[in-house]
């Protein structure tokens, strides 16, 4: 017995008394077709009536849910953007207001400072003028006193030398000396 | 080698239909529930159980099983939409049933000792005739006699039609034949090959001597073929379904 005998096993089968090539043996055709019609038909009805609509419904529902969620997300995103824009606008307004207030305050303070400075300057200059006038007066007084002091001194000095001079003479002499 | 071993190694043995419950003859027809009917029933039950369970849970955030079921749903829906357009979606339940019926039959056939429903021409032929029957019926229902434009594409000069129309008619008639034969032949040939190489491996190993060296090669070939057959099982189900969509597209838009 070699394996070659297995290469033609159909012949062996026929020799063993079995029927023709099984797929072409007609006895089972009615049974095959009968059960095919029942089972394929039953499968078609079960799938098309019950299983597939449900499965398709689940898939569709999921698609709808995802689409809804995406729509919601887009809407919320839009809202957030809007809010951010408003926020920025508010912020800009507030900033502008703050700057305006600050500017106003600064201007006011500067004006006050200028006014105060002017006032002080004016005060100072009047007081300076007064002081100068007083000094002038004092100096004039002092200068007028110098002649009489010199006359007195001259009288005293001459008295020490034994010469008596009248007030008028002394004054006249001092005047002549200072003028000369 | 005794007879029972020969039967086991017989690659045709797996295609034999055996009566499980004798029914009939009713009206002269033997309607017995056979092993073929059983595996067909098993496929249908698995499909309904799998998709039914996924659909009945119907959670918004799907579980893994529900995800797989929904991928299957989307896969077939895209296939129908892609090949037959939005109007084709009215045939979505039919294509879905067809695809998963064939897919589960092919995949169940990959389980050792299981019967492959789609390895019988009577089954694939019936499905192909159902498809082409729907195409013809719907084509005439929707387009009336304009459906016949399918055989005479517009825009050709008239002498061409003498040649063109017979070709189109023949190609249309060939559709159910090729649709049925493609699936049937793929499943049949694939399972014969699997059985042959598995049988070779066992036979060579038991023969002893120098044959033992070749046995692992036959076994490795069997393993490789197994992987290939899984691919073929999925692919042929897909091909059957996509061609169904293409033919339905002709019924929906015959002028193209």
C-alpha cells in the first residue's frame, strides 16, 4: 500500500460501494432546498424585522448623541467666546475710565501745586521787598548816624587834646572830611 | 490498510449528507433533517444569537461584542452603499443575511468534522438564483421594459449592437452560474485539499521508513492550507455579497 492510492480516493469510495460524488447526489436536493428556504427565510425575517432595525437604531442613536454633543460644545464655545469678548470690552472700558480719572486727578493736583507755588512766590516777593525796604531804611539811618558819631568822636578826641569845639563846628568838619 | 481508515482518509467523505431525522417523503419529496440542515441551522442560530444579543443590549457605549456586531453592520452597509448607492440600502437586510449566512457557513466548515453547507452546489446555486431572481424581478418592477437597456448600453453605433447585445445577454446569464460555481468550487476544492494533505501526513507517518521524512512537509502544507482556507472562507463570502450588490445596482440603475 502506498500513499499514491490515496490520490484517487474517490475511485476507492466508489469501489467501496458508496454513491456518486456526494454534492451531486440528487437524493438530498429536496431536503437541502427545503431547509435552505426555511432557515434562510427565517434568518432573513429575524434579521430584517427585529435584529437589524434595533442594531441600526443603536448606531443612529449614538450618531445623534455625538452630533448633539458636538452641537452643544460648539454652542458653548460660541458663548464662551462672546463672554470673553464682552469681558475684554469691559476691561478696556474700565482701563480707559481709570486712566481718565488718574489724568483728571493729576491735572487737579498740578493746578493746585501751581496755584500754591504762585501764592508762596508772591508772598515771598512781598516779604523780600519789605525786608529790602527795611534794610534800606536801617542803612540810611545808620549812615545818617555815622556823621553824628564822627562829630561826637571828633569832639571827644579834640577835648583830649584840650581843644573845645562846638557841635556845629565838629559837624561841619566831618562833612568836609567825608565829602573830600 | 483497512476499510475504516480508507473511509476516514477519503476526501469526499466530508461532503456526504446523512439523515439525522427522517421526514417524508412528503409529496414524493424526502425532506429529512440532515447533517447539512443541522450545520445550516447552527449558522443561523449563531448569527441571530450574536447580532440579536448585541442589538438587545444596545448600549450607547458599546461592549466589545456589540462593537464587533456594529462593525459587521457598518461593513455590509458600506458595501451596499458603495456598490449600489443609497437606493441600494433597501436591499441591505437581504445582503446582510446573505453575507453572514455564507460567512458563518464557510467558517463553521473550517471546524474539523463539521459539514460545510456552502460546499454543495444545490445550496450555492439556490442562493445565486435567488439573487438573480431578485435582480430581474426588481429590475422590471422598478424600470419596466427600460430594464432591458441593461443589455444595450447607450452610445454605441448600431452595428455594434448586433455584437454587443448577445455578449451582454450571455454575460448576464453567466452571472448566476459563476456566482454559484465560484463559492461552491472554492469551498469544495479547499476542503478536499485540506483533507488530502492531512491524510498524506498521517499515511506517510504510518508507512514508516523514508516516508517519515516527507510526512512533516505534508503536515506543514496542511497547516499553511488551513490558513489559506480561512482567508478563502472570508473572501468568498465577501465576493458573493459584493457581486450581489453589483448585480442589484444593475436592477436599480440599468442605464449605466
